[in-house]
């Protein structure tokens, strides 16, 4: 059933509506377990749209196996999605820096508060993001180390390739995930793919993982998809590679593959002169889990992240 989470009148007789699709068996009680699937916080991150579609379609076709409530929020920032804008148009504001929001605040704060209140109290929330247009990411879950003890066992069921446990100092307290975890609503941040694109393989992979997590929670009694065992990392195991000069980055490796120290990762080149400005090499043995997708780089631009092995 499609429900309005929050709505606000806009100019020109229009209306902003944040909606959710509640899927639940008939006659289920208010104390049933509930999982929330959230995406579309950033209007240029579309990978979660496929997950919402696949999950809703699969569950509706197998309702006899559903033993809880599934709330799907495909567009927390509908204006951003409509205009292909990362933030909230007209406010120059990142929505994921406004939680838990304020009911008596500005329009973005009011919307954030309504969304937060609607999700709070769920047994689990999956907050799905894509990378930006510059980088490609493998399917992964990112966890604040403060919440790792509670969240890591849940993340193991999500069928991702990688779980990255961040130090608390790198986590912003105004994000949806941090705010929900702070009030006891267990929230996992999933990230995958690249901005403004759909990666069908990744969307299907995470959709199966969510079904497996629902089975773990006792919300699903149907067949359980195969779940891969993820690599788990903490911050100190991740090596960042940044551009030493401005130019065009030409990769010489594939994404999500092993590399050796000193191996040729790519080149920063000059289209004007035909020169290779920088030969980019790996500083360590490891696994490339982030790779530059957009070729134009400035000095300091992130080119890759490598998990030390």
C-alpha cells in the first residue's frame, strides 16, 4: 500500500510528497517485525531504485513467505531525483546532513524530521547509496566502529563483497544512519556502483541479500538466496591514491581485482601534448575496491582505494 510520509505545498499548485510502499501480510499485528529500505536521499544516486523495484516485485510474488512488514522508501529526496541534483534543489543542501531534523524548522528540516519519525522504531533499516559520478564502488556496507558489535552480524547477511568499519571520527552525526542508530534503530549503510547509473548485477546482488537478512530476522520463511562471505576491513587497512597532477586518468586495470606493490594502475595524461604526466602505481599489495570512473582529475582527486592484503 502506498502511503504518504510527508507532503508540503509548493509554488505553482504543486506538492512535494515523500512516499513509502508498505508490504505486509493481511491481518499482521502492530508488533510485527519491520524492515525499512531507504534510498534516493541524494538525487544523483540511482542504484537503489533497482533494489526497490526488485525487492517489491519479488516479495509481492511470494507473499505467502512474508512474516513481517517491509517499508520501501524509494525517494527521500524526490525533487533531487526529478532534477538529477544531489542535494535538495533551491536549498543547496545535502539532505543527509539534516537528520534527525526539526518539525518547526525549515522545509528540509521538517521533511527530515517526518522521515526520521516514520522509520524510527523499525527492527532494521537499510540505507542504500550509490557512489558519485566520479568513482565506482563494489557493493559494500559501511559501519561506524561505535555500532560495529551490533551491526556487523547483520551486515554479514547482506550479500555484499566488502564491509568497511569506519573510525567514529569520520562519521557525520547528522546523517540518517547515525541518527537512527543513536535512538536504537539498527541502520546499515550500503553503497555500490556509480552515480547516475544502474548496475544491474549489483542491484540484484543486494536485493538477494536483503531477503537473506529478512530470513535471519524471522521475517521470511521462503527459500534463502546464497550469500557470499564479505571481506571485512577497518580504516587502517585502506590505502588512498590521489592524483599528483591534473589531467585525464586512463586506467590500466579492472575494478575489484588484486594488485601488487608497484603494479601499473593507470596514467594521468595530457591530451594537449600527448605526454604521460604521471604513471600511477600501487603503493601496496591489495584489492582495488574503489576506482576512478570519471576521467578528468585535478591535483588531489581520488583515483582509487586499495584494501591492503
